C-alpha cells in the first residue's frame, strides 16, 4: 500500500509518498509561493532533488504538479497515479467534533469547515489542500488526521478552564493540545526502544521546536499537554509568548494601543524567544549569541529551559511516577544545552543526564542520554509525523 501524505499551508504544500509495506519514503517535497508569483516545487527522489520553477496559482495546480513529478519517467517513483492507494491529510484542529481519524466525505468536510475558527492559520489551508486533492483525484480515498486527536483522551479536569461551564458547553473553549502526531510517534517509539508495552509506561514527551509542547502519556494515552485552546499556550516558543496572565494581555493592548486582533498577533509572532532576546527566534542563533555574551539571549534560553523543567515536574506528579522522558523536534533533537538545562537539578527525582552522551551528533537515530544510575530513562527520538499520518490512514482503510 502506498499512501500520499499532504500537509497544506496557505501558500505552501508539503508531501511524502510512503510505501507502507516497508514504511519507506519513496519521494517527498514541497511547493512554495502558491498563489504568489514565483512558485516553485522541490521534489526529492532517487537521492536527487528536482526543482521546477513555475507559477502555482492555486493548490489544485500545485497538486497536479506534484502528481506529475511522482509519475515522471526521470524524477518519478510510480508508473501512474493508480499506484497511490490513499491520501492522508494533516489537519491541526478537530475541536470536539472529531476525536479520531476519519474518511474525507462531503459530510466530514461540512463538519470540518466551522472548526477553522479554532485554528485560523492552519485549518483553512488544510481545507484548500483537501479540496484540491479531491478535484485532481476524485476517486481516491482520503483521510483527515488531526494534530489534536491524540490528546482527546485527556480527562475533563485536565482540559477544562476555570470559566463558566455553560460558556464551555456553548463555545467549546477548553484545552485541545497540538503536535499530537509527534507525541504519539515518539511515545510509541520510546516503548519499542525500551522493549515495553506502551500500557506499562509513564512517559513525558517534549516536542521542542519553533513551536513547543510537552505531554504526559500514561499507558499510551495522553492525560495532559502544555498547549491549550490554541498553540499559544505552554512554554515560551520561537515567537509565541507561551503562558501569560490574561489580565496582562488586556494591559498590554491598552498601553500599546492594540486591538485584540493586533494583541494576538503580537503574542504569536513578536514575543517568545525573539521578543525576549531581541536576537532571533532560532535557537541556533540564540545559543551562539549567548555564548558570545549576549545576556538577553542567555535569559531567553534560561526562561525556555526553566519552563520545560516546570512542566516536566508537574507532569511527573500528574502521572504518579515516571519511566521515560523523550526529547524530539528541531530544538529537542539538536540542542544539548537546552536538554541539559531542562533536566538540571532533578537528580532528587531520579533524573540524571549523562553529559557525554548528551553531546552526541544527530544522525537521525534514537539516542539515550540518561546516566547509568538514572532511574528515569532519557531518550532523544527524531519525530516522524508524516509516518503517523500514513499509518493512521492505512489503519482506517
């Protein structure tokens, strides 16, 4: 079975074609500047990168170009579109409407449309990609795979906010969580690495990147996660503020003369590591600046690591114990100093990092960085969200 995985943005589209028998990526790539002059497709297959510069007026044209490359005699990996068994679409927000992967039908698309207000930057773009695929491949079965569905197992006391319960019921304002496909992948991969059944493990998964979230996974199921109603909550991120007193938002908007919409844009795009450091949202730049003596960059990194440490401690209490901590995503996989700082001073809880093991070179493999006398295993696992989407799609079919 071959599954085409699609992750559509408002002006971009990423894809992977995966052979599920071997779970092997046959080809992958991305379209840029959809709807903007100067469109481009980068297609990777056979160990080469093929670049096509062509205007892409909409997502339907972009999908058609992707399919053309997948079946191209030189750059392609399949003889015809008939070899694609199904398409899996990444969708960020499911609200309470969907708690698991579902087939794309007229009815599910109708139910999906109103959820765009929960993720206005992501869901509308996903819908564009889905509709484009349906137009180009009308006979193919397709699945909606949600970032939020892994978190659907959270108990009510973990996902509810302290607002009027009638308002929750009416407006569905609650914690949903995000990065679910990543948390699901690495928690299962950790169980495989440890040779244990996921049902027997208590794991904290740390997806740390430009967007970051931390989840508590008990017996293979999420019981809590740091992101909330939107991806703005939790630890401070590349440009997002993370957790902040609601009254402080009103105060800032009033002082800076911002509307609520402008305030949300400020908190999402101008705060976090970028806002604190004044240097960059990229942790590589922050680390270099801190090492060069930039105090604000150092402070930003300390804030990030401290916030991660607090969530890890809180989730260890929520889990009632801990077997394993997993780091993943761009920062989690590539920044040893952040991993070390996030776990520093936690020896009393049986968490101890091996400094030498922590300084490994990222080679795409799983690395264990816990000390020999650490009671908690500490792993760094490269995430693979596309594979989760393909697995969910294949399982549904």
